[in-house]
C-alpha cells in the first residue's frame, strides 16, 4: 500500500531541527565572545606595557592575564636575575585547594636552583637553566597537577634566558593546544620587552647621571685652568687647552710667585711661574690627578722654591699616590723674572718647549734631565736658565699636538711644529695669531678626525721688551 504525504508535511520534514542550529549559533557566539575577551586582555597588557613606569606593577598583570587567556588553574612568573638569582616573581592561583602546594613547589624549586643545590644528572650538566628549573619543579609538584612552561627571552648582545612563564592545571581533559601555546608566547614576549625596556631605561638614567657628573667635572676643571692670561711686564701671552673628552689630563698654569706681596702692578713686575703638564691617560682619573698636581705645584711655587727644588718636592709628595694609581705626570715648570728677562726652568720628562730666538732666527729646545713625576721618589732634577731678548717666542705644548695623526696614521711630530712656529714668527704674528696658526696647521694635517685623539694644550709667550 502506498502512502501519500501531504506537501506541507514533506516541507516540514526537510527543514533542519531547530535544536542543532541553535546550538551551533550559541557555539559561534561563545567563541566570538572568548576571542573578543582574549583580544581585550592582550590589548590591556600592551597598554600597560606602554604606560606603566613601574616594572613590578606590570609583572603583577602577567599571571592574571595568562590565567584568563589559557583558562589555567594557576599561573606563575619566574625570573632569572642578572646576578644569577632565580626568583618566583608572581603567582596567580584560583585552585584554592592546591594553591599552597603549587607555591611551595615553586619556591622550593627556585631556591634550590638559586643555591646551586640542584641534583642534576652529569649527563645533563649542560642543560639550560630552564630545563633544570622544569626538572626541579616536576620533582616537587603534587600528583594530579600538570604544568606547562614558556621561555622569556631577552635580546641584548645575544639572546638570553631571563625567565619562565608557567601554567598549572588539575583538569585531566585540559589540552595544551597550539592556540594556548601561541597566547602564552605572546605574553612571554611582552614580558621580555618590558624587561628589556626597563633595563634600557636604567642604563639611560645611569648614562645621564654620569654625563651630568662629567659635565660638572669638566666645569670644575675649566675653572681650575686660567680663565685668561695674566699681565706680566715685558710679555704677551696666549694659551688654550682642547680636551679630547669631558675631563682631560692636560694642565697649564700661570703662578704669581709674589702673590699677596703687593698691588696689581707689583705682581705684574714680580716673578711668575709658568707650568705645562700632562697626566698619562684621559678622562676622570687623569683629571683628578691633574687637580692634585695643580694644588701641590702652586703651594710649592708660592713658597719661593727654585724650579728644580719644586720638582723634587712635588715628585716625593706625589710618588706614593701615583704609583698606586699606575699613572704618572710629565711636567715642565719655569720661572720668569721680568726685571732680568731670565727664564729658569726644570723638566720632568715633558716635551721640551721650543724657543724662537729672533736675533738668530733659529729654534732651540728648552730641556733638562728629569724623570716622570711619580716614577721614582729619589729622582733628582736639573735646572737651566736662559736669557730672553725682545722678539723671542716660546711655545709650551703637550703631546696631543705632536702625536696628532692623519688618515695615513702619520704623526704631526716636532719637526712640523717647529716649521709652523718658524712661519708664524717670520710673519711676526701676535701670540693669539700664533696659537691659531698652530692649531689650524694641526687640524689641516689630521683632516676630519674620526677617532678621539689626545688633549691638546698650547701656550705662546712673546717677549716685547
């Protein structure tokens, strides 16, 4: 017997049941809500990374957000400090019955690893810190709890392990899916970025602090050098010091030996000490030794001692400190008497000043025997005197000038300095112009300087009458 189905009934049979469709729609809606929630959480973490200045506040968010996006029972952030310490930084746990056990396992594992008491099998002695931590944690985590970890890698000069991000679950059906692994890695990368940014900020603040201290040191040193050349009867002077860094080791000074013994005119006509020196090395240590040299030299000069005696006293006084610092000082010290135009001088292994004698149109070196200041406390120093005449010129300088190099690694050397002095004197340039001429000649020789060169100091003395 054949049964005929009415058309309306057939249409009804062919339509899908409302139950599965509704369930599918609900599933899609739930997945969309979950995806939206995850996106919002990750966006919140990115916002915190940009806005939070306190790294600890950012660390507090990491386990919480990790737990939400991975649906884990507990989440922990463990950091490897630069000093070698392994530390449980943050733990977020809502599995109340196992929270104390998870915390205890983490603290014991990190403490054991940090103290170097981990019983690592010799065959795994080269395992990474992360592998050792995982092994320590696996040995202490309560049964029934599984954990998964993701590396926190920070790149500076190389890629370094800086921590571990863990999740814990008691659910037997929990799936460590590729999606959850990806989400964990995103959060770990954000954490690594926060660590790198914080360390960079610390280095920047330290650099700014050092720059400020160097700036202050340079200002102090600048104030210790003569702000202008003094008025000395029968002389015209020009001087400049160009340091290679914030604080330099070059030194020059003009010391009124009759200071405090009369008015300005009396001092100008009295004896004057002229010094130029160089501390081995550059930067702050050299600047500190230069400051010490200046103070002690002035004290000796104002006592009225002769140049050779001043060198001897200075060497004996400074030798213990300089020997301990492994630095030494070259120093040329001269005393000029305007009444007689006699220059008496002594040299402690400094580059000899160059004297242009107008009468003979020749250049001679002003030198005496003497060792570096600070090398040997028993060293003796010679003293020589020279009679100056109107038109004579003397240049006192440091090795930054003669050792200046051009792109072919050739040095300026003394013979080029002598040639520049001769040319300037033949043109009858003033001391200021002689100074400018020599610095310009050196600059033309070296060309554009790509590497930091040494400090350059130059004093030009011209006898007028």
